C-alpha cells in the first residue's frame, strides 16, 4: 500500500539574490532545502555580488515583488514561515509588511533579519529613514536576528556603541523584544575580557529566559555568516525545537560551516561553504 505523502513545509524567503557570493538567498535556499523544506524566493533585489565587493551592482525588484505577490496571493497558497532579509527599496516596506501580516495571520512563523549595517556602521546603501522602516517591520516579527550594530541602530544608539556589561546586553535585548518580537537573537555579542571570543545572545519574552552561546572567533569576518545563522535557526524552529536548543544548534552548525570553509581554503569574501548534502 502506498503511504500518504505529506507536502514539504513551504518557506517564503524575501531577500536579495547575488550572482556571486554565498549570502542572502544564495545561502538560505540550499540550507532550507537540505533541511527538508520548500524554499520559495521573492527577491527584493538582484546583485552582481554582495556589498563587500567594490563596484557591486544592485537592481531593486520592486515591480516584480508587487506583481509576483499579487499572483501568489491569488493562488491561496499556504506559507509555513516567511523570512525577510534585505529590503531593496524604500517602496517595498509596505508590501513586505502586508506579506508578513498575511503569513502570520494564517499561522506561519515570521523571522526578520534586519539588514542595516555591521562592524559599527550603517551600510551606505541605506538612507537614514531605512532604520525607522526596518523598526516597523521588526514589530511584525516573531523572531529577529540582528547583529550588534543593527541592534544599536534599532534602539536609537550609535551604530558603534557596544554594551559595557552582560547586564546592559540583556537590557538591550529586552528592549528589542519590546519593539514587537517575542524572541530575539543578537549575533556578534561582545566578551570584553575575552577578545578571542564572540557569541550569540538570545531572549525569550514569553519565558523571560536569557542565554548566551559563546564561541571563538575565526579570524577575518565572513560575509553572509548572519544569513547562514538565520536560515539554520529558522530550520530548527520549524522542526519545533525549543528556542534555546534551536539557537544552540544553529550556532553550532554555522560555526561548523565557517570551520569547513577555512579548512578547504575558501576565501572569506566568497561567503561560507554551503551545507553538505547527501
């Protein structure tokens, strides 16, 4: 007798798509597909490379995004989750908020990776009003995954501001949760007394629990690391893992990707090595 086939859960990915460099959709799709999910892409922008390459070309896909969503919405598809990354144009925010509201209303999980900056500075790609627009988008999320720079910008702090103690870091994360999301994950968490270490701090507003997953630095920063972590975290959450365990597993797997990239001699600028298949 033939067993009933259960469709793969569908994840809507709203992010940019580079031709070269394993970041954004180029990293999220293989991770989620290899984890057993159907990764469905709505590109916000097409890029020649990610932004760490001088002279990169970016073309927003605002008209496509609008027309594609209109068609998709007419099909009455069910999305088990939506993950939002880079927003390619200021005009895209109202539509993306509409999409996240639709997915959330139907019971899907909403994850927002608020792309704004890194290493103590706001990306020059984004004008000042992007911060408030991303803050509004964050208010519609269940889970957010900012790095430390993005956390500072969302809270109205200087982008190069760093919490001076673990207690202040916890305060930052709780304030981020007050913006709307029930679960917050902050990457690049500082360890003032341990320069060779960094980590991922998390907070669950529902339980009031805090946590910190520490790991050693692996030299030069690798573009796309945050994208990998967000995708791996989403996969773990969709497998119904408890939030603390999901964060731990996502960090461990992301760190494994970085170690494998270094082991095979992959240039950091290319982005992390992709997931092992098979």
